[in-house]
């Protein structure tokens, strides 16, 4: 079984539509190893727990988030 890793991202989200877009992206990413996530509009932070290392995770997530119209830091 793979080890789970937790990552914190600063994501520029201006409204509930933005946070909803990030949530939809992460929900789809469950097929790629995301096991759970928390999207916090107030703090503009996203916590992601996944079954892969960040080096393989971040590029794909960045592309997906960018397509949703928000920015991943």
C-alpha cells in the first residue's frame, strides 16, 4: 500500500464560485490518488491528502486548477 502525503497550497480564490471550481478539480483528482481535501475560501488554502509524492502531483494539479480559472501558489 502507498504512503499518504499531505500538501498545503495557497490558492487565489475570490468567491465561492472559485472555491467550487477547485473542489470540482480535486474531486476529479480522486481518480489519480487524492484521498481527501479541504478547500478554505477565507484563508485561501487548500489541504490535499494523496497517495503520491508532490513532485508527480503538483504539475497535474496546477494544470487542472489553472483551467478552473484560479491560481495555485
